[in-house]
């Protein structure tokens, strides 16, 4: 079973940046389309960015122009660079396969953007 471990979250002021990492166990990672999801307080989980195994990317409107998803298949790791952060980006961020998730969810990493 693949395990996902997210890290890199924190408290940042609006306009700041964070780089999230997701380390996955298991060789299946290298062939999976992966995504970053976020769950704002009191809301459901939403997909914010997706990357195919060969590096093609797509973003939700909320993150276009500000977020960059990337991956290192040799390290079984996917990243999310977030710039120009806004308070509405606050939430717990998770990675998983996308657009449908098939792995068990990790613990996520909390991102809090203050005004």
C-alpha cells in the first residue's frame, strides 16, 4: 500500500510563498497522475493542481498563475510551489492520485495565510 507524507505547510502572511512536498512510498508513484488537494476550514476537499507522469500540468482557476506543481519520479515526490498566497488559500493540503484518488490519505499539511 502506498503511503503519502505531506510537509512544508506553515503560517505565512498574504503575498508570501510556501513550497509543499509529498513523499510517496511505492513504485506505482512514477506512473500515476498526481494531484494536490486542499480542504478549507469547514469545507470539502478540492483539487487544486494535477501533474501527469510525464509532467503535463493543469490547475484549478484559484491557483492559475500562482501555483506550480512539479514532480521528481526518482524521489517519488511531488511538489506544490505556492506564490502570492491569499487568505482563501488557507486549509489542509493533501496529495493523492488525480482526478480520482486511490491511495489512502496522508495526514496533510496545514497552510494558514494571514492578512
